[in-house]
């Protein structure tokens, strides 16, 4: 839960501006926005690593720094959480485990879970980006937490790795773990998340279910016919594209477009509704000076 | 706290840092002992300093030259967490940050204690063996024992000071350069021209504890602070730096 969070860095940069959202327990929530939107800063405020200028960021009603032995409650993997290159993955996990009074057998368990057992005694310096991501997930899982906060876990993963990550997230969710996962690429998390929080320039642009986001988007109507370019459109409609006798019209329903074509006696070969493409919608929402912003902004989520 | 110290020990022993700096400290110390035994300082060629028991004590006190290595050990261990970004996992695991700093200080104090004991013993034995080959006053273990306490205390405080400096200046390169420039340039320079000021600096407070001189040509231990005052000054520096480290670390944004 994040309330009116604002973070201004000393350099005068406002990374997060009056941001409020909440992630539902027991769900996978995608935390989306383009690079530089303030995702990482927000997550770091939530985890007590960065002190916010104003506002509050809490997990189950308390701040991270108030939690006793926090990694047993909240597991986190952050982009810039490194490991000493000369240390092995097992030693990296062991040093964290001992500080949190977690047994070494749990270290072996999480290495197995993320598929690093074979490489566990190799130095992290020789790891690929994908292996480092798995190690970061192993760190997050170490305390068997009921909340997972993952910052760009798909970054640097190959398609196989992304597929593995999806399975991993779904498995965690099925165990009742609440997951907040950030990404700048919607498609990475699209198949896994229940809800999405979308931010741009440190401010919220959308919070709610992925499904509601699609419905709220602008509908498009595809019409095709030999003389369709002669179709006269009423003021609020707009012709998005014209090619090979096919026109895409926005701002109108399929019935309205059909009636207009009928009234103007135009021959039609196709009349179909096209639901908004999620990726396009996401890009539209997060682009600077986005015109679609207003139509979706403020549409509350289930909570 | 025990768990955190255990974690710190695991951190130290999973990299080669301690081994490398210990060997460097040992090599530097042995070099200094050889030079002190076999070379007379300029202008004092016609006096056999080795006949002076006080000078023999200064040779054994070469163990104190490990101070700069323990300072760097502390600096590298702490600033290395920022450099390798392990500080994120460390503070996620232990969000009450001063506890991490205290655990690290305790860990390096223990390591420094063990290392300085070993170095003191090697220094004493080396001095004893080398003096056996020279025309000198007899080696006395009692003299070596007189500086044991000072060596242990001084080196432990320097290791703690290193951790504090590594928390204050998190850029590893900057922290090491500042520490070295201060130790080898600024402090000797101030001591040379203004010993009345210089004797209050950490390096000379350490020298007073080790009962060596300030290193200047006509220097002797009597120019420096009395041992209890030297201890108080060095402990004071350590406490001030440690508190400053805890306060600044608590406020720092980990990005």
C-alpha cells in the first residue's frame, strides 16, 4: 500500500510524485511503466532503502523497517542487488541466511527452486544475466515470505527464462503469496498478472484489473469495401488508417459505422470490431502527453 | 547481534580480502624490521642504536605498521558492500542499519585482535633472531610484552576506524585515497612542522600507544602524548567516526 508517496532526490529530480496505490493480498500485481517512471524508486521506498520525501509506503499496515526479521515476511529482488563477484551463489545466500537466522538447508532448497544447484558453488562473477536474476529470486525466497516484491525480474532473461519466470510466479500465487512485480514491458507479465498498476513520470495512470483496462480502451472498427475511402465521418470519429480498401475507425461503435455506410450507400466487404491491443494501450497510457490518458485515468480498480 | 556477526564472518571468509591484506601487512612489517635492524637513520651512523633497549622496543613495535592495512581492511569491507551492491541485500535483511555497522565493527575488531597478536609474535621473534646476528643489546621479552597491549589496542581501533570511514565515504576508491593521503602525506607533514597539533592526530596517538616516535628526525616518544591520553584520543576518534557513520548510514538512500 502506497499513499501520497513523493520522492525528490537532492539533485532536484522528482522521481515519484504523490503516488497512491494498493496491491491486493494473494494476487499477482504488475507494476508497470516505462524506464524512468519511478518504479524502482517506489519499490525502494516500500522496502525502506530510500527515504521518501512525503507520504507513506506500508506492507500489511507497517513500514518495512518496522518488521522484525523482514526477509521472512517480505522477499525482494531488486535490479541493483548485486553479489560479490568472487563469492559463490551458495556463500552469497549463506551470508544472508545467517543474518536472518535461516538454516543452510533452506539455502540448498532455494537454489534447487530456482534451478541453480549445479552452479551453486561457482563464483557469481561468471554468471550470465539470467543466472543472476535467478540468484536474486533465490534471495527473495530465502525467508519463505508471504509477500514477494520483484523489480524487473524478467530483465535479461531469454524466452525460455521468461517462460520459466511465468511458471514460477503462477506457482507462488497458487501458494497464496502476494506478488508485486515490476516491468517496463507489459507482454512479459501480461499472462501472469491479475491486476496492474501503471505509472508514468512518478504518477499513477491506471490501477485495476487487466481486463478492465482492455474494456476502458478506445474501441476500433474495421471496415473494408471497394469505395470505403469515400465514407464521410461525423465529427468525433476519426480515420486511423487507410490501406487496400480497409479503414480503421476510432470513436464509433460497430453499429454506428454500419449505419453510416448504409446511409451513404457504400458497398461493404467487412465490418468488424477490433479490441484495443494491450501493448498499444499500454504505450498510449505511458507515452508523454498521451491523449488517451484522460479517458482511462481515474477508473478505479476493484479496491 | 550474534547472528549478524556470524553473517559478517561468512562475508569475510568467502573472499580473499583478509588473506591478501594480512600477507601485505606481514610483508611490510618484516621489511620495516629488516630496515631498522640493518640500516642506521641518516646522521646517526656513528651511534649503534641497537645497543639501546628503547630502540629494540621500537623495532618490535613495527607490528603497529599493520595499522594502515587494518584501516584499509575495514574501509574495503564496508565500502565494498556499496561497490558490489550487496548493501541492498544487507539492509533488506537488517533494516536497522546501525546494527550492521556495529556487527561489522565487532567482526573486524576480533579479526584485528587475532591478526595483531600473530603479527606482534612474528615481529618479536624476527627481531630476536636478527639481533642475534648483530652486535646489540640483548633481546628482552619483557620489553616486547610492554608494547603488546598498545599494539593490540591500536590495531583493533584502526580496524574499527576503517569500517567507520568505509561507511562515511562509500566510494571505495575515494575512501582509500583519502585515508592513504591523510596517513602518509598530511599527517607526517603536520607532525613535522606543527607537532603540538600533530600529536593529537590519530597516527601520532597510535605512535604514543606503541611508544615509538612521531617518525621525525629528532623525534622521541616524549614528544608525543602520554599513553593514557593517546588511548583516550584514539578511542575518541573511533567513537566520533563510528557515531557519524551510523547516523549518515541511517539517512542514506540506497539506490
